[in-house]
C-alpha cells in the first residue's frame, strides 16, 4: 500500500455524511479523563508533523483549535483547514 502522501487519489472524498450513501462509522471506545480527541481536515494534518500537533493540543480546546489552524496556515497550507478538539473532563 502506498503512503497517503504519495497516493494519487488522496484528495478524493470517498465517504461523506449528508449524502445518500454516507453512513457514519460508529464504534464504542473507553475514554479517560484527560483524553484529547482531534478531528481535522487534511489542510491541517498534511502540513503539521504529529509531534507539533500533539504539542499544540496541550492547552484548552478552543485555544488548541486556534493554535493548530494558525500553525497550519503558517506552515503554508493551501487547503481548507478545519479542527475540532475535545478534551474529556
């Protein structure tokens, strides 16, 4: 399997909610107080290294979102940038 960065179809949406065929994937997972979850677009994940993302997530969720988006723009992202951060309390 080719790495995502080299895959020629990486920009193609294959599943989307709100369409006739869009079904969400649902799973139960155990969460622990302090866990942090990030849902983001590739405009963020393709320009920031995982270690940089993790470092920016070490703050309040709203501040983390703002910092992640700013860092992605600063890193040169030319794509849409979306981020949702949830911290389990």
